[in-house]
């Protein structure tokens, strides 16, 4: 090992976001070539103060911690490779095999709507509703977050509920015995018949935060530029949305190799992707422009899960910011059209049925009963 100055990376106990386990594994892996020391502190506030006092060099935190705590005097040195951001259903069966009218607990409104889109018959409840029904409201409110997830697992094992939906990091941190079933992006050709779950933004990121002026080159080997790019784009997209849209909008950004994209497109016989990325006149079907692509997805749903507004875009890395701006513009325009009532018109459009000119209610209603 080269004679380097020791770097102290601060962390906190598991908070259900996967950061604690993620940074521990990173230190174990890169500590073979670098002099790294991980130091655990009891609370995030204490860890931030310790970093500012100069006792540590870096602090690992989630994207949500960065927004929640006072980080005005700190900066982001970089990000570790992103962990899987999709959520999971903890249940004995896959979501499509659950019995009719199975009871599933889900506290996130976006996931509730996505689950309704997949299974209209499933009975969705919040954890607080369940605690009230079984007479444990006061006890449940007194529990820490980790204890609340464990309580839900106990209710599942007792047969009170059939399953619950949680972030993948929660399942990994608390190691439930129940099987987990990914509510994913369904890119595999064998899963094309399943509904896609674009996850809520900013999950799976582990930020390495430092005092301002810290040279990130000191930990360059640990950092993942593609994760940092995805984080910046998802953050910008989320901040650009109106407050009422943020809790019900899924956003996912990922950098992918062009070879992987083309391979999946050929397996799924996706002519739209193939024609947009290759020259159809050439038999080799090579990419029109080499290099990785940044894939961006965004969607929202009405409360019953019957109507979805979604947009996607795939661009080269150098066009990622412009692509993100254009994607947001398309998405907002789409929502504006879908949430507007269609007024009657006397004009008849050739080729369209007469009912096209009749008045009709908005296609997407966020206030439906």
C-alpha cells in the first residue's frame, strides 16, 4: 500500500436507507489500496458537527439527509455507485399471484397508485390504518422507524396482512425473513407482461460529503461519476415539479452502455429503440453515435391508478442537461393537456369520428373521488 494520509469517513447507524452498509462495503473494498477508517457516530447532527470541526474527512449520507439537515457549509465530494432504487413487495407471492382482495400495506402515495394500476382488487392500507384497526396506535406511534417495519413484518407473519411495500434498502437493512419481490422497471423480456414501477426519485444514492475545499481526487477511486450525474438530474427534475406533483411522481435516471441498450432492444424486438439508435439502412445495425446513453423516465398517475402520464428520453452524456429540460417540458405539457377538459367544437376534423368534437371530461383527474 502506498504511504498515504489516512482518511476518516464518518457514518451513522443504519437508518433504513442502505447508506451504513453501503459505505462499510466501500471502505472494505477500497481500503486495500487506500488508508481508510470508518467511524460511526450516534446521530447525523453529531456527525455533521464532527465533520465541520475537522475530526473527520468525509461523511456518508443519503440524498434525503442532504435535504433534511443543515449542509450549507458542506459540499458533495462525490457519490458511491448507486444501489438499486426500486421498491419491493414483502410477501409470500409475487404481486400478480396474490389472492384476490389481499391486504397490502403501503405508505407511499406513488407506490399505492402504481400498485392499483397493476391490481385493482388489492386492498391497500397505510401502516397507521392497520395499527388503528388492531388497537395498537399508541404503541405504533412510539416505535422508531426500524421497529415499525419489524412490526409490519410481525403482522404479515401472523396473517393479519398479506404483505407490505418498502424501499429495497429497508429490506436489506432489517433483513426480513419474508420473500421480497421487486417492483421494478421490467426491462427483462420475460417481465414485459408486468406493470412497470418507476421509483420515487433520489433513492439508492450514497453521498460522500466534505468540508468546502476538500479535494475529491483523494477518493477518486471510490467515486462513480455516472451516479453523480444521475443524482444531479433527478434532483433538478424533482425540484422543478410543483409541490403537489412531487409525492406522486416517479423519476429514474441511469447511465447505460449503448451495447446493453441495443442488446435488450433486440431481445424485446423493440423497433422504436432500434430505429432511433441505429442506421436501419446498414446491415450491422451499429449505433449512430458511440458512447453510453443517459436514460430518463418520469411518470405520474391518478389516484385510482387507471390513467398514467409518462415521458422518456435517451440522450448522449453531453446532451443530458438539455435532454432533461426537454423531457420536463414535454411532461408538464402532457399533464396540462390531460388535466384540461375538452370543450365541444363545431369543427369537424377529416378522418376523425363525430364524437371527437363533443365535449369530454379531462383524461387525468388528480382530484377524483
